C-alpha cells in the first residue's frame, strides 16, 4: 500500500510544493529554483522509500499471524492501518 510515484510525478509535485512555498514570506528563494526543487524531490523520495520499508514490515507481520487475514478484506485494511500506525510510533514518526 506504500505510495510509489514516477519521476515525472515527483518532479511535478516538487514544482507544486515550491510554488506554495514561494507564496509564503518564509519561502522566498534567491536565484535558481534548481536546488530547492532537488531537495524537495529528495525528501519525497526518502519518504516514499521509508513508507515502502514500513509496508514490507507490516505485510510480513500480518502474514505471520496464525489466523490468516486475506489482503483486500476490511479486516486486513483495519489491521494494516493499525499495524502501520504502530510501526510509525515505534520509529517516532507519528
């Protein structure tokens, strides 16, 4: 369930984020927007990689239960969200 964005979508989202930041008083950039765009894209990529890592941990945990929970069911969705939130708390990300 982790989000995966193509390079083009990451770049588009980076531009949208930069435009929003530039509208704030604190978000004024002097010079080229290349460095801020690159940093925004890096942060997005890092976040997506972290979500993929947590997704693998959560799926492995759910598959290890003695009572089989079938992916796509409402029970699986609830357990996935709960376990994902627990993993975020363990990593002090929530």
